[in-house]
C-alpha cells in the first residue's frame, strides 16, 4: 500500500492528497523532461515547416515539447512528441502512478481519444534524471515503444487525435 493510499484511508482531506498528487506529477514531468534532454530528444518548436518535418523523418530525429499548464490541467496532456516514423506529432500523457484504476482510465482514454499513455516507474525516472545508464535505456525503450505503437495505429487508421506541427501554407 502506498503512502497516498494510507493517507486517503486515514482521513486526510482529499484536497491535501490531490495537492500532493499534482506536485508529485509535476516533479515526474520535470524529471522526464530532463531525461529527454539526456537522451538527445530535441526540443520541439511550436511550428515545423514541412521541410523541417521531412528532414527530421529522414534523419529519424525525435522531438518533444512539454505542454503549457493550461493544456496539462484542462486536457491532461503532458507532452507533444514528433514521431519520426510518421512525420506527425501526437499528444502524450505520462504517469508514474502504479494504481491500476488510474492506468486503466488512461489506457481507455488513449484508445478513445488518441492521447498516448506512457506509464513510467518513478524510481526509474528519478535515477534516469540523474544520469543512470540502465534507467536511461529503460526510459528510451518505453519512448521507442510508444513511437512505434503510434506509427502502427496511424498506419491502421486508428488514431483519433493527430496533428502536423507545420506553418500555414
């Protein structure tokens, strides 16, 4: 049983627990952003020209951008990734929660809305943010699996939300 589960059962007000979850989630997002930099994932610009996107595809370069607080809060999207397998971006929701109910809701949302769900271990993420090779490799494998899954779903025509970050023509 986690400390949060114990706190909830112990009568600690939901507002306090919710505040802890938000802080914990933001710390995990900061760690993930740090890990992406260590892995060589490029910062994603708001607008990619078609030429830039094509070049990134040809060079198999991955890029990501952390969302703004409003988008994170209102839509539950933590990052946008540029997928070099498809030449398109997709929204992603990352979580370090090991609560099966939370993961189930996020997986259903991925299926229904196309917002990719990336479950990560808080421990692995923490060590990877400090530069631990084994943990960096584990995070990279998770990101790579997400990119491939996104590409397969797009090829099958199963994606609901997808965008190409490009300048208007």
